[in-house]
C-alpha cells in the first residue's frame, strides 16, 4: 500500500474512532468549527490561538459585563455550566446537550431606565437544552444561582442544531457498510468524500417524534470546490440522536459526477492573469486622524451623531440595540430603535424531485446564523481602519469558545454625496454647495455551508439606517446527464440552468426577515400606511386631468398592518410617535423604504410555506412581546409552522399607540446563470429606515465640506 493511502486509511480510522467515542460516551467534539469533511480536519487544531486582527489584544477570560445587554462572558458561561451540571435534570444524566446559552435580557423598561454608572441589572442566562431526547428551556439566575426549568412540548419542532450535531451527522454514514459500498460503487474513494448535513423540513407524520437529518455527499477529488461535484441522487436519512442510518436512497446511479475542471475558485490556483491583475490599482480609505468612532466597554458604539449597543448572537448573528441619534437643534440623543436583528432566513429550492424537495432551509433557526459566521478577512472583508469584535459561543457541553473577528465596524466613503446644490448661471448666484457622505458600517459574514451572506447595518448622519444583505458563495447544484442544452427537449423541466457540463444550478429563493423593535422617541408608537392614489380633477377645475393624493391610515390591529407590496398600489409605511409632534404639528416618525421585494409564490398550504409563513407578507407589525423574537418560532427544526410570525399576527391584537415591533422581509428570486459558476459574484439588496418628520429640518446642514488641507496626499507608485 502506498504511504499516502496508508495515511488516509489511518486518518479515516481515527476519525471514525472519534465519532464512536462521541456517540457512546456523549463527549462533544472540539469547539465547534465549520468542518464538514475529513480533509479539513487535517488543518484543525483547537489549541491553536487564532490570528488576531483586533484593535487590541483581548483576553476574553477576564471580560466583565458593563451594560445590561452585554452578552454573557466566558466567566458567566462557565458559571452557568457549573450550576447546570449539579442540577437534578443534568446530574448523572446522559445524553444531554446544551443547544444554546445566551443572555436572558432584562425586562425592557428596566433597560430603558438604566443609565451608565447605575448598578448592573441582575444577570440571567437563557438556556435551550436536550435531555433524554426532550427539549427544555431554562433560566439560570447568576445572582441567586436559581435554575428555572420549563419543558417545551407544546409545539412541534426541535432546537437549533449544535455544530456537534452537524459534524457528527456527516461522519455517521461512514459507519454503515451499505453506504460505503454505495459510495465506492459510484466511483468515489472514501478519502475523497465530503458530506453535508441537510435539514429536512417537515413533510408528514413519518418524520415526527425523532430528530432526523439528511446527508448528501460530494467528491473532493482534484478541487476544493466539492459543491460542484455532487453524487447526485444519493441521500442518507439519519437519526440525529442515535447516529443510526434510517434509510439510504440512491436514484442517481446513471448520473455522472461532474468533472473538477475549472471549479476551483482559489486565487492560488487561477494562474497568472496579467490582464486581470492590472484592471484595478490598489485602493484604500486613509484616515490621517484615525477613525471617527469609538467602542466603549467592548460593545457600545459612538460615531458622529449615533450611538448604539452591539453584540453577537449564535442564532441572529448581529444584534443592534438602543440605537439613538442626536438632534442637531436640541443636542439630545433621541430613541430610534430598541432592538434590531436577523430573525430568520428561509431558502426554498424549486425542485420537487426525490433528492431535492426537502431543501427548504431555515438558516437561523436550524443552523444558527451566528454560529456559521466566519472570521472576517482584514483588507478584503473589511477595510484597513476597521475595528473587529469577537463572538463568544458555547459547545454542546457548555464549554465557551471564541469566534474571532466575527464583526467589523468601519467608516465608509465611496464618493457618494450627502447633499448638494449648484445654482444655474441664469440666476446670477455663484453657489455650489456639496457635502460628502460618510457612513458607519457594521458587518458580519456567515458561511452557511455553500452560501455566504454578508449583512451590513449602515448608519448615516442624516438619521437613515440601511440594512443590506449580500449573497455570494457557491451554488447548490444538481448533477445531470446533460452536457449541452441541445440534448434537452423543450418539454423537459431542468428546475434550473445548465451551468457547465453535467451541472444544473437549481432555482431557489432567499428570504431574510428582520425583527425591528422601533422606539421612535419612546416605546408607544403607531403604524401608518400612507396610501398614494390617483385623484381625478373635476371638469373645469384644472388643465390637469389627474394628480396623486396621500391618505394616512393608522393601523388599529395587527391585520391592518399585514402588508403585501404592490407596484400599482403604492404606499409609504411609517412608524410614528403620535404623542410627539414637530414644531409645525407633524407626528415624528421613521418610514420603511422597501427593497429586495421578491415575494413567495409557493402554495400557502405547501409544507415549506406553512413553516415559512412569515414570508406571506413583506411587512408585519406586532405588539412587543419578548417571547416573539424568531419569525419561524423558537423551535424551527422539523417544526410544522404553528408558532410563526403569521400565527402571532393573526391574533389581531391592538397595535395603535402601543409598544410595537416592525418586521421586514428582504426577498430574492435566484435563477442561476453561468456567471454564477464556479462561485457567485455578490448580489445585494437593501431596505432603509428613514426619518420622516423626525427632525425639524435637514439634520446635516452643519456638515462641513471637504477641503484639500484636511485630506492626505498619497503619491502614486509611478511618480514615487
């Protein structure tokens, strides 16, 4: 046996032995990683300190909370772990897993009344656990050491998977002889195998009463981009708790595995391309005086006229809280938003065949949007003067670990204009006033297996908040016998686009739903739909036959605020404070400026759409309820859709002059094209939260223009 094959054999042997130990004695894997196949584990060492690109060398072991909304520290997580290990529910109990340990935020009124310098509010942990195949929600009081246990069998579904769940699911089929024979029979060496854990949604009673997952596999031979080499039609149904194979389906034996040619996207393998290298000269934003923002106590950001609290979350990714903007007239910091975050992502693929119908992912509630956030790449993900913030998460046994450089904060200037006006010569006025637009960006990037999501929260000095989502990464593709479109009959449905020989990019949607607890100058707000309608003039009234009229309609209950966007029935959507008006009597407010307006076209009774019913409308408004944060429900995995935003909203509760939450869904239809192969150029869309009668006048009139003496002068290389 050649030495390389012997080493591969040893590697797989020890990998399987590790899995057996994990399965039998319930020890967690090393701190969670994004490693879903054997070869990557060769490069993984949990004891290696990650490269840091932080603004300071940060020892998280000594962190202490400063703000009521600060995430749990490593010390606090370890304390929770100790308290749980001695609790009757966990003591001498096996197996169990802690699916999440996060801060249980104090009651909202207490947080709003808290001021810096006040004693910190009591700290509590919110824990989701699985014990003896049952799900529990627990609250751990870190002041009194009390543990409150609540069993949660009232709705369907299971907690968000742990990364140990995902990782072990990709190894488990290798313990099955039939699976191994099938792989070899498809012409793939076991050492070239890469497998992915695929949530299976919910499609009937046969999938109930046990946690199941599907596993599909790829060939890594001759490429890092194994996603482009699917072993089509092979699906393993696995019991996630026992790690036992329930069923193996192989309906793709006649479909070849696509070739590796031209699939690798890494720069190191592209070869020298002088023309591409010379397209753009290096560019960088220089700040001679340094960044204009500060991060106080690790989580509180101050920039220009904005301040807000910022933290990571294993499910939501980034959480922005207590966003306030300074009023240029009074100088006071005014409330805009109490809390905003990504609540859920729904990604249904449009292929009803056996190996594809179940691919209807809920990326936050099933996989953990924050858990899948990868360390950002300095100079490429974020510019030179970015500040990096880490996330502290927990393994399935409660052990804390650090996700370094998970969030970056930076100032952005792209040559945009904040406002301008120049007078025409015919007026005789020599006026040319222009102000540059500089913004502050908070960024996170999550790699949920093949797909990469870039989420930006962008703050502007005029009071606008822009929430932008970029889609990149690698398509999930389908193997096919076709290598040219001339082989495909007109009647045949490929369910996508032939991208390369034997590769189909399957049509799919992306829906990203945001939870936005707006507090416009206080918590009691109202939602106003401003209908824009054509008015006909009366005979003889005007040379005009028609004009537009705006009519304001205040939503009384939740159903009044269930909004489907319509191009030919336009409206504006305002969140106002009816108890506060401007100098001339307009209620202060913010409006949602929609973008990314693709809407779901699935049958409302289709099981995936029942689970993803929060995408039935683009806008919802609900009364504030601290238990209603996750649009797909608290327990999304294998849920049936009875605990969603749609179910809550249909209660039709009063929302006028109440503490209300606005929900907005960005939507994308994606019909893949050849330019998406082998990796996708980023496609982005955004929506805005824009002041509407919030200020007395343009709030950035006082912004100074740029002058030459304030800017750095960089010599071009050619003239150096």
